[in-house]
């Protein structure tokens, strides 16, 4: 061990191990976001539609993992497995991802340029695609068929998301054009919001949401502690989402960067929550919890495109603007009769755009032009493709449950069970 | 610091620190599984029995920690504290575990062979034993006396579990025989399942579960969002359960191995969920959420015996087989009138066996003979010992609550309070 | 890379990266405690006051982050940003915390004395102040005005907490006097408990809690699974709270210390739970879940002042004493008609004192005199200042809702929505 070259190799290996471990821990936090979306959405729908939203969320996460493994990852990062899906399937017993991870010799020879396990990268990426899809389920809640939704999840996670992900993170034209999106205000959140919007337009509003004379009827969520829990899970998970997107932690500069990302992510959420709560108080007269929760999420979405350049006070303000914007957006979408039970289109779609456009404020390398190019490319691609896919599903399987089933709740018609059989007997 | 020997020592220390930290983080994730079991079981019982299942779960976790500290750890790893329990008690003020951790000089002298803190190992192990015991509480739910259950927990965690744990992980005869069980499909999950089965047989089914003419009555869980949350907590915690069982992360090969374990664990759960959901759809006609959740858990149990050898696609298939098996097993146990309210015997016992038998498919060093030897040794030891202990408790304290108390709910009779006093008033 | 000096620099950087990453992970666990308090308190209040307690908890966390960034951190650690708040505001676009983080050159030149990112320290500290404030919300639940509470949060987190935090952790007179408080039994928990006590005294008991003839009426919490979940979240988060307070993990001695802190934290909680459960059984005749949960939390609070000196058995006993004490304290406070719906004053205030006084038992460097000085300094400062602030708020905005609103629930009057609109219709 006293030989300097050998010792240098050991240090390089140790550095690789730290970065890989960091990546896995951050990925586990992002996986935890799936539980956050599940609880948030379960808290914001009515009791009679709760089991179905739970099933959609755990189902889409699983489907996302499988589809991204089979083809999504190799579409987004060509060459990730040499030969892609088909070779992968043909080498089922001998390797797939496993066989292509880095050898110690290669890592040492790279002098630190190869600094984490390929499989840790796959793990981190696969939980991202699940996040994008989770956004959709809330917006189409309480009236969509379970299996049509899961079929859409197959296409979004296996194809639509990876293509636009490739444009930026895989080295495609948005990367070349100088588009900035650190952890995915656009690629993940706007993507999910755009797919949700297409679905909601084709699906229509829930029965009773909008009256014949222009009334907008509030349909309160049945379990707000779950909504609060979901929000706090997402808040925690976002440290992994943004913190892991630095990709490296193993030297002073990188460690400082990850720490700044943690601080800014936290401050943006705090700013979003406080300003949404105050705006709701001034506008509606009460301290509206659901607006506060959406404000926190809006702060998180807003900072995701650039959590590294702003100061903590700057991050607070970017988040605060997101918090104000989300309240405005939720009210506006309701006026437009776009029925989004959990506010997902506002939180992820509208505020995702704000996040992209806010990048040039603090990051001198970003330009408004490149940000707009990225924004419209993602929006156009995801909305159009999603619209086509939803349309085809609608024309074949159908996407909406029968009116009778919507009235009695989709839990019974789609899942054959009730989420709270003992608590709602008086209904 | 420029002296190479000194620098080499510092690198060895840093490597030790990384492995210890990794072990602690993974252990914290396993501890979190206790919350997962608690929520899962609370979601799947009726409201009137919820406070008692919560009490059992937090109680058993605490008892497991205390008993494993007092005697379990030293039974499973003889020599862990020189002199074992009795010396430990006699040195209460001066050291116990604390005094025996590794010195920097010893670590450096070992050249990296001593690579983590003894106390981090104890922490990781102690949360494992709690996991095994958590499996039992769900199966005996809704009719067992609280204190009889906690007494059983004392014996299982202090004696029954550590003995069979020693056989493999402590260097006993199953280790010598070439039995493979990476993170405990057998030692943890089958162990819990076998102990649960013995209890359920002596306890009998819940009143009303099976009718006199062979009817099987569904008794739905009262709070499915909690069941979904519990499953997702377990999924997250399993990254620690399997990922930490690699025991080391600090070089390229080990880091890659931990990453592969994370990926395979995740894929097996996804595979289990999707295939259980599809089978339930085909068989029962609906997208049954509880089967989907049990499918995910089955996938996790199935991959636990060998998450390092399969490719990610292979892991998906092992998990998928677990997901199919668990649905079959739950239906079959009901036909046999073995009443397991949460499906724990199927998920952990039956699928734990599948996990053990699946090892030779991908791991060339494993043999079916050694796997069968391990499987039957664990099953025989744990079932027999548990049966005896349950039997003695039944003959003395009794294990089952009065029929009247079962009817009104064990929360009032055992805990003196209700879990949801305001939600079930109409009952 | 083969040059020894360069290699030594790289090792120093890697060590800095590991300590920073450890700090961030521990901080994320402490942030997660905010979710724990939220769920615990939501579970222990009545349904009609649930949305407001959720709003208070997410609101106070956000306010704590903002106030601590703006002025709290620089009060507690003078010089943390050169020039403090006012310079910070004037340099909004160029740096604040971000610009002052350590350069690689300075870290290497320090030879390891500078071993983590300043921003990671800020992140860890900011989640601590939120913890202190979270303690207050439970005690004043079910009758306090939302905005008066949030205003108090501004003052506590921006001023009252940081001043006494400076006394010890910022290098003030308690540090000089040899007061020992490893992770804050006094500075965090007693602080929160004292602020809560002042509020409760000025606020008065809930209507119906104490009858005219001295009756004490139990007001059961509406959702005990949430209370159990909250407790287990806190238990998990406490590994970060105590484990991160070691501040360093990157050599053998530090890694062993962090591991011991994890083990002792876990054992103290287990001891507290078991002994509180047994005492409740002996005293009240039943296995009272809420006492068991408070016992676990009491164990955690008790060990927080010194989790490094005791053996694991010693930690279990310190926690057990906390568990017994909390049951006594809850009963006693009720007799004194101090109405604390969740037991926060007992868990954090009373047991926090026990934690401080228990330090000299195992830590030879601690003296009872210094511990008493710290205890009374914190108690006097926080109670007096809080009393003044609550008093001023009471005299201006008012702190208590109208009797009518208290009767119908503060959710409707303060938040304009219900937490469980479908589950309590029979009420």
C-alpha cells in the first residue's frame, strides 16, 4: 500500500465509491417521491376514488421501471447498452446492464473521468421517469379507466419521455442549443404537465364540477393529512431529485455545489409555501392548506431548472413567485373549465415553464432564447404525442368510465374494493 | 501529510468511514421498514383492531432491539462481545459494545480487512431481527392478546431467530454446507412466515371469516392508503435491506455490486406488482389493489436471497414469479382455512421459499441441495420452536381474546382506546 | 496524480466531500422530522382541528427556514456571513451564503481543519430550528389562531432560539461554563417545551377539557395510525438529529462515534417505549398506545444531551427513565390543568431537563452545576421571552379563537376547509 501509484488507484476507487453511493442515496430519495405523489393524490380525491388512484400510482411506477429498462434508457442515452433493447433481450442470462459496468482498471485508467457506476446512473434515471408519469395521474383522477391509464404510462415512459430527455440530457439538439434545465423543470415537470393537459382535454371534467350556469363547484379532497404527508415526502425526495442531479460530490467544489442545491431547494419550497398561503389569505380570506401545499410544490418545481446559480435569498424569491403563480393558475384553469383535481397541471406544467424562464436571471450562461426553444420543444412534442396516444386509446378502449360508475366511484368499478369501507357508510 | 505511509493510513481510515456510514444509512432504511409494516398492517385490519396492531408493531420493534442487544447478537455472532450477555451486564458502566469498537491503529494495521465499525454492524443486524418479528404481527391480527404476542416477541428475537441466523451468517452449518441467502429470504422472511404460521394454527381463524358451509368471507381492510404507504415504505427500506447486505461499498467492484443490488431490488418489486395486478385482473376481473401491493412485496422477498447474480431483466422475472405465486398462495391458504389477515405467510413464507430455490438459476455457486437443506432447516426449527412457545403461552396466559372482545374490537379490550373514535361512530 | 502532495490534497478533498455529504444526509433526516411532528399532531387532535394543525406545521417549517436565513443563523453564529443580515440583503444577486463557501485551496491548506461545506452546516442548523418550533404547535392545538401562531414562529425562530443557541453552540457563556448538550435536549427540546408552556398558560385549556368539579375529560385523538407514523418518522429522523451532531464521520474514531450515537439513540427510544407501555399497563390497566408513543419520544429526547458517552444498555436505561417520567408528567400536568393536547411539554420540556441532568452520569467531563446553569438559563430566557411575545400578540391580535369557532372546529374558521369532509358527516 505504500506505493504511490497503488495508493492513487485506491483513492480513485474510493472517490468512485463515494460518488456511486451518493447517487444511490439520492436515487432512493427520488423513488420515495412516488410515495409522495401517491399520498398527495389520495388525499385530494374523494373517498370513493381513492383505491383506484393508489393502484394507478403504484402501477405506473412499476411500469415506468420496466419500460425504461426495456427501451427508454437506451432511447434517451443511445449506446448505454451496446445494441440496445434487442441485444439486451438476447443476453438475458448473461449481462444486460450488469455486464457493462466499469472495471476498476478502467476507472483508474480514466484518472477519475469515469466516476460512478453505470447502474447507479440507471437507478437515478429510472426513478426520474416515474416522477414524470406520477404527475399525470392526479390530473386525470376520479373519472379515467385504470387500464387505459396504465397503457398510456407504457407509452409515455417507454417512448415520449425518453425522446425529449435525449434532446437535452442525452446530448441532443437542446443540449447543443444551450438550453439549461438542471434537474428537469422542463424535461420532467413540464413533460408531465403537458401529458396531463392532453389527457384532461380529451377526458373532460368530472360530473358536477362545473354547473350549467358557469358555477365552479369545489370538490374537496377526503383526507388532507395524507395530502400534507405527500407534500412533505415530495419535499424530502426533492433533495435527491435536485441534489443528485449535480451527479458528483467527491471534491470540494462539487460538495459545496450539492450543499448549495440542498439549501436552495429547501428555501424555494419555503418561499413558495409562505407566499401561496399569504395570497390565499388575502384573496379567499382563509389560510387555505391546499394552496399552501401546492405553493411548496410550486417552489420546488420552479427552482429545479437552476438550483445552483441563485443565492438562497434568490432561491426563496424564485420559489415565492412559483407559489403566487400556482394560485393564479389553479383559479384560471378552473375558469377555463380544465378540471385538474389536484392542481398538477398548474404546479408542474405552468410553474415548470416559470422555472425554465427564470434560469437566465441568475445563470449568465443561459439565454432566454434557448430557454424558450426548450420550453416550446418539450411542450409541443409531449402535448402532441400524448394527445395522439390518448386519442387512440379513447377511440379503442375508451378512457372514461361510465357515468354510473363515476357516480358510485371508480374504486368499485375498476378495483372491486373500497379504500375506506368503514368510514363512509353514512354516505 | 506528505509521508506516503501516513497518507495510506488516512486513506484506509477514510475507506472505513465510508463503509461505516454506508452501513448506518442502509440500517436506517431497514429501521424505516418497521414503519412500513406498521402502516401496511394498520391499513389491512378493521378499524376496531387498529390501535392494537399499532401497539404490537411499535412494541415488538422495541423488544427486538432490547433482546437482541441483551443476548440475540451474541448468540448469532459468538464472541461479538467477549463473554457475552453476562459480562455485558457486569460492565454496564464501562463499555459493552462501545468499548470493543476498532481502534484506528488496528484498522490501519489490518490493511483494510477491518472495514467498518462493530457498532454499525450491530445497528444493521438489530433492525433485521425486528423485520423478522414484524412479519408475525400481521398474520395473527384482530384476535390475539397483546401481551401474549409481546412475550412471544421476546423469545423469537432473543433466541429463535438468532440461532438460525447463526447457522448461516454466524458461520454455522448452513454456511459450511454452501447455503446461499444474500439478505435473508430464508433467515428473515421465511423465519417470520414460519413463526406466523405456527401462531395462526394455534390461534384459529377470526370469527366470521369462514362460514359453516365452507364460505370464505372477505374482511376488507379499513384504510387502503395506509396499506399503500406501508408498501412503499417497505420498498424504499428494502434498498437498505438488500443494498446494505453487500456490507461494503468502498471500491469499484463493491460500489458496482451495491448499485446492481439497488436496481435488481427495484425491478423485482416492479415485476411482482405488475404480474400480480394482471393475474388478479384476469382471475377476479378487477385491478385488485391489495393483490398488487402483495405482489410488490413478494417481488422484494423473492429477490432477497440473491439480488446480485441476476441481470435486471432476470430480477424482474424472479419478482414476477413471486407476484404470481403470492396471489395463488393467498387464495390457497384461504381454502385451507388458514386465516392470515394481511397475507404475511404467503408473502414472506411461501415466496421466501421461492426466493431460496431461485438462487441456483443465476448463481452458479449455489446448489439446489444446499438451498433445500437451508429451507427445511429454517422452516423446521422456526416452526417447531414457535409452535412450542405459542403452545406454552396458550396453555398459561392464553393467546386469544374473548369472543366478546373480538366482536367489539381488540382496541378497547387490549389498549383501552380507539384508533379512529370519530370516523366509525355510525358502526 | 502520482505526486504525493497532489494526492494528499485529493484525499483531503475527498474527506471534506464525505463529511459534507454525511451532513446533508443527516440534515435531510432532520427535515423529515417536520413530517413526523405534523403526522403526530394531526393524529392526536380531533378531526375538526386537523387541517389547521397541518397548516401550522408546514407554515412554521417554512417560516423557520426563512427567518433563520435572514437573521437567526448570524445571531447564533456571528460572523457566519460577514456583515450579517444587512450585507446579505445588499448582496442578493452575488452571493449571500453561496459566495462564502470554502475553496479547495483553503481546505487543503487547512490540512483537514476545515472539513465540511458552510452551506451544509446552514442546512443542518436550519432544520434544527424548525424542530424546536414544531414542538410548540402541538401544545397549543385546537384553540389558537393560525396567524398569531405563525407570528410567534417568526420571533422564536428568528430571535429567541438563536440567542440561546449562541450561548452554547455559537461559543457563548454556556459553552465557556462547560455546559454539555450534544444535540439539544436543552437548546432544542427544552426550548420548544418552554415556549409551549408560556403559550399554553396564556391561552388556557380547551373548552370541556376540565370540568367545574375537577373532572379531567379525555379528548381522544382522531387518527392514531397517523400518530404512530409520526412517532416512527421522528424516530428515524432522530438518527440524523443525533448522528449528525457529531459533525464529522471521516476517520475511524469519528465513524465509530457516529455508529455509537445511532445505536444509543435507537436503544433509548426502545427503552422509553417499553417502560412507558408497562407503566401504563400497571397504572391504567391497558396497553395505552399514546403513552407508548410518547415513551419512545421521551427516550429520544432524554438521550439527545449525551448519546456518545453511555453504553447501549446505559442508553436504554436513560431512555427508560424518560419513558417513565413522561407518563408521570402527562398525568401531573393534567392535574395542574395545563392542557397540552399532544403531551409536548412533558415529552420535550420535562424530559429535556432529565436529559440534561443525566449527562454527568456517563460523561465525566460534565458537572451537575454546569448542567443546572444551562437548564435554568434556557428555561428562564425562553419562557420569559415567549411569555412576553405571546402576551403582546394576545393583547393585539388575540391568540384564542372565538368560543363558537372552537366548538365547530378551527379548520373552518381559520382554514376554510375540512380535513376529512366525508368521514365525520355523522357528527
